[in-house]
C-alpha cells in the first residue's frame, strides 16, 4: 500500500501553547481512519496543516509523497468543522462552483446523492435545516475523486438520523483506493466504519493501530478504550 500521509517530528505552537508535539505518523491508502481525541487535543491543527491552512513550527509533512502545496491540495477533499457554503446561492450554484474549482468533481455523483435525499438543487442553502446543510456540504466533498478525504467533525451537532445518513454517504461514495480521515470525539457513532484508530491527546499520539487489533488486545470496544485512556489522562 502507498504511504499516503507521512508526518515526521511534526510540531505546532501558538505562542506558549503547544498544539502538536513531535508527532510521527504514517497512514496508508485504502483505509477509513479515525482521528480520535477530546476537544483541544490537536485534531483540527493536524488537519489544517495537512490541508495547507497552517504551517508547522517544525517537522516534515508529506501527502502522497509530496510536500504540502499545489500537488497535495489537488488530491485532498476537505470538510471543515464549520459550514463554508455561500448560503445565498442555490445548491446547484454551489455544485457549479465546485465544478469550476475542482477538475475531479463529479456532478453526476452529487446530483444522484441529492435525488436520494429528495433535495431540490434549485433551493437556496439558507432555506435548509442545519442537518440538510451538513448533508449538502458532505455531498460536495464526497463528489470529488480524491485520494484523501479529510472530514473534521462531520457528525457533530446533527441528529442521530442525520448521523446515520452522513456515515452511510461516507462509506458508499469514495474510491476504496483512497483514504478517509475522520476527526471526531463521537466514537460510538463512527466505530463500526473505521479500519484504524489514532488516539490524540495534548498534541501527542497515544495509540495508533487497526481497530481489530485494539479490540483484541484490550478486550474492549474502541469507545470503551477511548473512555478508559482519556479518563486516565485526565487524572
């Protein structure tokens, strides 16, 4: 398998606050990987560095064998933790915007997912419920033929039914040669779709392994293990 993400000695500080501290990590292609940790653990900082939105304080970062830049941005499809769509535009207009920006965007895939949701592409984003806004944003992200999908808290703040749809959309609409990195603290909701889990705490990787290996080694679900690990860290 291709090493899609390679972090070597990655650190990031904001003044006197260290968000990531000498992180080393390799993630291969073809996996759904959970980046798991409590709020403030460094998940979003790591994601923004991978996406080229922040520069590391030290260390090296490679995505698909390239340093962060034009080449890496072209293979990453990123869902941020906050809505970024132009709410004055219709869903169709936002699709057209993505078509202009991304050569790998597949409008047929986007319209198919919208049809299955009974969402009218001619309605304006601002008229949608919070859950449907989240779904439209995810549809746009998952309609690209990317090598790396990075989803920052894709199920936070939406109801359980919306969470089920979002997770189904994630696992049903990506190339299985690609990798999905899902950042979340809602472990029980995503556990069943994960191949690997990365536990991040205070800017350090506490655990990184396949979910099957972690379950066998510790005799617990990933959610139970997460609660145990981070309860100990909090003491």
